[in-house]
C-alpha cells in the first residue's frame, strides 16, 4: 500500500543547531515533493517544493534533499531558532490526479 | 498575498445537526480542497473541486457533501453530524488545473460534535 511516513516523535534541539527532519514514502513515484510548516491551531504554510530531477533545494536557512532511489526527502533548518518551533509536513502528489498526500508531520522544538 | 478564509474558527454542534463550513479564497484559484486533520493521521482529503459546480471525492467523503456555486467559495456540509466527525477542518486552494500547484490553506475550523 502507499505510505508517506514522518517521524511521529518530536524533535528537540538546541538553538543554533541544525534540525533534520525525514520523510519516507513507499509505492509512490512522485514528480515532486513539498514541505509545509504548521503552527498550533493554524493551517499549513508552504515552504519549499523539490522536483524529482533536483537533488537539493535551498531557501535561506532551509534545505531540502530528494533521493528517489531511497524514496526519501530530508528537510534541514540550519542555525535553528526558537521561532522555528512548529510541525513540519511533507507532501507529495498522487500520480494521475489532483490529490496531494500529506504526511502526519514531525513536531520540532528549538530550545533557547 | 493569497487569502483563504473559513467561516468559523471554532464550532460546537450536536449529533444529528446539519453543519455548514464555508471557505472563501480571494485569488481566483481554480482548485479548492477540504481536508480534515486528526492527531497522528495527518491531513486527509474529503473532497476537492477543480472548477465551479465540479467536485471530486477524496479519500474520506462518507458523511460529507460539498458545494461550489461560485469560483471563490467552497462549502463543506455535514449532513448529519456524528461524534466521529469531531476534528480540525482545513480548506485550501491552488492556482490552476495542474495538481502541481502549491496549496494555500485557511486557518482551520475546529469542530466539536457532542
């Protein structure tokens, strides 16, 4: 069956360190993958999109990698700040339709 | 900036009531979506619409219906609310007919069915 998995355990890191979040998928062949940020009680907000022919994408302190062989995407936040504390969702398109499939998200806590 | 608004942030309803959740987007987006979000399950697609008066079932349409009479407005209807429909409901929109477009989400409606 098709699955998209993110670590359900919260990630706790110290301010200034790099946070790395993982997204694994099975039985999909996505043409692209997206990462969203969600704050408590709010809707997700788009951060980055990476296509299957791109190995890496950067935006300010954010970096996303996409390994179609491993069926995995890694999301990095460098020089993390307490304001980066949120839940991060990965999402990929379901081939052949309009549907985007979301992971359950990983909660990140950055301690000052 | 794209703005997606939802009619209520919090709602409390009784079992058996008919519930209307409204979503409005102001950027002339073609696609609109309704999701529910439950702890540990992530976002699950209920219905989506790629044009006025068009609708497609998502993964969990049972117990729900939708209406899209105008391009900017997409309504989710719970015909007879049940306690297992207690959840966070999120509306989203995206620009064009291509499913590769980024989705813009509203703030969510937290619904409690008693």
